[in-house]
C-alpha cells in the first residue's frame, strides 16, 4: 500500500471563490489561466475538476491562479489561511 500525500481540503472552494469573485464562467476562467500560464491547455472541464476536488492543480496552475487573483499562493494552499480577495 502506498503513501498518500496530504492535500489541501479547502483548495477547491478557494479556486471556486476566485472564479466567482471575477464573475467568470469556467470557460472564461480557462481562457484567463491559459493567458497567464502556457505550459499546457486549460479547459472548462479541468476548471470544474479542480473546483469539485476531482483533480489537484499542479504548481504552475496554482501560481497562475494566485497571480490572476493577486493573492499569495500560500493563501491557496494553506487550509489555516483564509482567502483574501
């Protein structure tokens, strides 16, 4: 049996809060993130998976979210820190 690394439990809600603060649809959020980071193509379906906790974004995607929302990545990752938008 393998070791499962800890995952931030509040991350999906924080990512959803960022999108809602911008009043953006998942399609618009995917476009905005594609503009911020171009390592791979972001889709609305992937945004949904992040917001539902089905997938965890990689570090570059978290960095793009942080830059887009103008918040430190620590606010996204640390469950003890509230998101300040």
